C-alpha cells in the first residue's frame, strides 16, 4: 500500500498481500485475524519500525502468514495489546519479528510453530531479538525454529552483534502470569535466550523452560542475570543431543 492504512473494525482477512512501498505501517485497533497473508517492506518503516502495529484494542491473530522486512530489515509485529501468531514465517526482521510491551500486565502473547531467520545486514542500532517481551501476562512460545546470525556485518566483521533468539524481560512492566518456553530450536545471538527482570519489575508467575534445543551463541545459551526465582528448567539439550543443565546454560 501507499499511504496510511488503518483497521478499526473486527474482521478476518484472508489471502492478501500487504506491501509497504513508502515506509507506512498497518495500524490495527480492533480484533483482527490475518490468515495466509503476506507482509513485505521496501523501505524503513516509520513510527515504531514495525510493519503491523497494534493500537489500543488491537487484538492480533496471524495464521500461516509470511513477513519479510526487506533490505532495511523492518520489524514484523508490534503487539502491545496481545497477539497470537501461529505457523508463520519471518525473515529480515531486524529489531524483532514479534514484540509485546504490555506495561500493565493484562495481555497475552502466543507464538507457536513459526520459523524466524535473521540474516546479516540489519541496522547497527538494532539489538535483534526474534521474539521480544518487555511486559505482559501469560507468554507461550512453543515449537518455533529461530536462527539468528551472530554478527550483523559482512563475514569476518565482528563490529556489531545480535542480541538473542528470545529476549524475554520484565523491564517495562511486570510479567504477571505464566511463561512457557517449550520445544523450540534456538540458534545464534549473543545469548540464545534472556529471562531477565529489571528492577522494579518482576516475574509474578511460574516460568517453565522445557524440551528446547539450544545452538551456538556468542556468550551464553541463557543470560545469567535477573532469572525468575520460580524458574523450572527441564529436558533442554544442545544441538548434539547432550543434556543442558541450568548451570551449564549460563556458563
């Protein structure tokens, strides 16, 4: 599309191509489901840099959709009022494929069965987390395959790095409900995963990380700071099948 596009009424949109040619974004303020849709960007996206952005009331659902952030690696989805993303594919997403910063801890994020790939070339200012949470209620991340290039520049240039496959924080608000990270394949980033609370915010519910496969990372499989006190860590392995304990993941 060229120019602003806003959706303010609940609906299901099936089989559409959304191509942002001039940096505009799709702004959604209602319960909208996208099924088998394709989203592409040909220029840097304005506002929060995401192709699809939720305003107040924007309850987003995506099934079997495709996102390509284009040569400028535009973010995919900014869903601060909750989202469900199933069986979708993301590439060249830069700062985040899916991001939720729900500061009052009342909305949920579900991301299942997705493939996320970030190649080299994202903007240096982007810390690049495939799924990023800054606050919310319940968070479910299950059966996704996420591959992040560790370094953003050309081969051999280590002047800027990615951050993580999963950047899960209580940093803009509490995470008030349960967090489940299950059966994902995570490879790349400075750390494969963050589970960090930053004062004054905290993890209020059970946090479970189970049956995931962790690939190479620059520093740690799991960043060691701010971990939930009630973290359950079971059944996680490295790509060679070796058991990965919580202690070893932070080493």
